C-alpha cells in the first residue's frame, strides 16, 4: 500500500488517503512534478485550489500549476512571462521580416511592370519610325517570313 502513494504524499511522508486530492494529478512516477508545485505554491494551497474546482478542471489546473512553477524555478524573475515575452518578440521579428519581404515583392513587381511598359513603348517607337512597307516587312519577319523568302529570289 505504501508503494501506491502519490507523489505528493510520498514527498510529504504521509499516508495517501483513498480519495487523495493530489493522487490523480501527481503520479508517483513523476516526483519532480509535485516538488516544483510545492516549492512555488505550497502543498496546502495546491490542495485547496484543486478542491475548490469542479473535477473536470482539476487535471488542466494541475498541468498549468506545474508549468508555471517550473518556469518560475527556471526564471525566478519573469517565470512564464519570460517565455511569453520571448514569443512576442519572435512574432514581432517575423512580422517585420514579412513586411520587408512584401515591400521587396512590391518593388520587384513595379520594376517588372516598368520594364514591360518600356518594352511596349520601344516596340511602338520601332514601328512609328518605319515606312509603311518596312512595317509590313518587319511584321512578316517577326512571323517567320522575310529573309528566307528573299533568298529564294537570289540568282546564282
Ligand atoms: Zn496522495
């Protein structure tokens, strides 16, 4: 029966009652879990908190208390807030990288549009400066006609 004690009762060196409030949330195979929570909140306070809650919220509460206690032990000044602010900072960095990339895409798109417009203008200027018969010849050449057909009229 002694080996069946929960981590809390083992830690507190007491008998584990049949309806121990800690037993479902602090299994004996994870003594560190209760040690963290006890160090930060105190066993009595944790027991009171769990008793006040409806049973369906107790497991999540125990997980949260453990997570917060572990963070507080690792970072006594900021605790969980240290992790949250670190994640906020990562979000801000990602957002600024995203904004920078979107701005670069906009610049490249405008350069590509400008190049297209210049190409169209260059084509129209090319045709503007040609005589009507040259336009026909240039038009034919661009469709694969022109120079090869003139070779057929060559005399050897
Ligand atoms: Zn117990």
